[in-house]
C-alpha cells in the first residue's frame, strides 16, 4: 500500500512537472511570437514609408 501511494505521489509530481514545463514552453513561444510580430510590424512600417 505504501509503495502504491508513493508511486501515485511520484506520478502526481511528474504530471505537475510536465504541466509546469509546458506552461513555460508556451510562455517562451508567446514571447518569441510577440517579438517576431513586432519586428515584422517595424519592417512593414519602414518599407511602407519608403
């Protein structure tokens, strides 16, 4: 019973760890996307002026 409980806790910790990693990965993707969009907007703005 103790072994099963410890296994369950480890599984829960693993799931939480995966969720946290996924959240940080999505956050990084979001930042990269915002950067790319802002660079594209600047490039479009400068080419539009020229």
